[in-house]
């Protein structure tokens, strides 16, 4: 009996040592609220006005459940990992019956001297850069978030800025300066196309961030390389325009004057391929700029933002969409806050139906695609108003 007790004590000590070397954290965001959205339907949908009224989740911040950890390996080196999954708490969608929806999942090595290298599904540099330099952050009603996502840009605080099959490098912070780079392998050369390359449908990006005191500045370049265009007619040759790139660049910054914080960004997309479709719409050459401010009002924060998207066409009239929004966040504690927001978008007659015409919130609430939300049309305007509760842990 005494030997068994000694063995249990040794096992417990060994287990405690292992736990001391490894640190795992469970974290997440739970966010839901009420949304009302209204806008004009396209002529193809019969015209008129479409509306949505109901509960949506992930309005102020995407709902998530995550696990992250690290293990010290010695000599300033440690193993790191993150497993983070998205949730729609207003519907049965996410971990469980709805299945996994990975926001990011990776494993890597981090060095005190050399930085971090990681493998898996990860954020491209444009994800956090876009969120840092918008007064409305990465909320569903944020102007940059909505216009960049719906115009097919990957420099956006949304899923297009998460690259699969990627390897990343992130430098350590040197007096506020951080450099990050990513390459996502396309892994698409098994589609039966002749003359395929291991570089087909790859994604690459590099970003520089400087954050020191009241100043934040981001510069980002991202590219979809060797874009393979399918040819519907057999044999499966690459279509005309293949092996070209879709390139994007971004400059954004903010300055905190204490009384008010100012934000600005400018970005562009250059599509060099013969492929213009983007979820049924056109992936046009485009430019997007935003301006915004935020200020403390009482215990909370009031934010205002404006942005304009311009579509640059060579053989047709250019199209423009602009949006403006406001949001007020009131903290109930360090982890819990209530919020209310409003966004308005307007499109000229040359904008594309379904593109940059409505904040993504309507489609999330409908549990459908952006185009199926049916709100907003070229030459028309639309708006969304919402309020909710967010808790982080």
C-alpha cells in the first residue's frame, strides 16, 4: 500500500512538472444583438424594397471559441499553437451540429531572438492592419470591412484575409516595429489542368506595423499568384488569363490625440487575370479609402467612419459606392459591453448589384450568402441599425 502511495505521489509530481512547462488558455467572444436592415432590391429581383428584422450574432466582434498554448523548449525557444473556431450563436452553426468553422489553426516555433514561424490556416498581414486603422474596428457595420469584403479584396478584417496551407513569419517587436510575412500554397495542381505548377493559386503577403505611443502605421502588400482559371471545355487546359496575379496594397494609420483619435486608410486592387467573377459579381480593379474618428463620451466610446470604393473599368463607366457609419460602445465591465450602431451605403448606377451595397450583417442574419440577402441594388441606397451585448473571456 505504501509503495502505491509513493508511486501516485511521484506520478502527481511528474504531472505537475509537465503542466508547469506547458501553458494552455481557453478564450472566446460571445456577441449577439438585434438588427434591422432595409434597402432597394435589384431589377432582377423585381425591384421594390427588401427588409430584414431579427437576431444576429457577431455584430461587434466575431463569435469564437479558441485554445492557445505554449511550451518552453529551452534556450529562448518555445512551441506555440492556436485553434480558433467561429460560432453563430443565433443559429445552430459552429462546433457541434453545424460543424467546425476554423478562423485560424496553426502550430509553430517562437524564438526570443528570431521571431515566430508557424504553419496552418492563419491571418495574412492585411487582416489586423485593416482592423487597427478603422474607427469602427472590424465590426459588421464597419465601412472598410464592408466595402473591402464585398469588392473581393483580401486586405480586409474578414475571412478572405485568412490563408489556408500557409507558412508565416512574424518578427519580434523592435521599439514598436514589427514585420510579418505569409505564403499560402495553392495546392491546386491536382485539378487536371495541363502545365500546372506548384505555384498555382498561391497567396502571398508582407506587412510592416509601427505602433509606438499615440502612433500606429501599417503598410501591406498581398497577392494572389499564378491564378488558375478553369476552362469548361475539355481537355482541361488553363483558360486565357491564367498564370496572372491579383495584387493589392494598403496604407493605413491612426493618431491618438487623447481627446479624439483619428484614422485613415487607402488601398487598391489590380486584377491582371482574365477572371472577373467574384461570387457572381465582378472582381474589378478598385480603390478604397476611409476616414474616421473616435472619442470618449462618458464611460463609453463614440466612433464615426466614412469610406468610398471606386471601381476602375477600362471599357465601361467607373462605378462608385460610399458608406458612413457610427457606433457607441458602453463598457459594463472589462469583459462585457453593450453597443449600438448605424451604417448607410449609397451606390451610383454603375456599381455592381451585390457589390459594396450592404454590410455583411444582413446575410449573416439570414444565414445565407451576400447576394441572397436581397437588400441593396446599383443606383440605390440601404441602411442597417443594430444593438447588442458582447462578452469576452
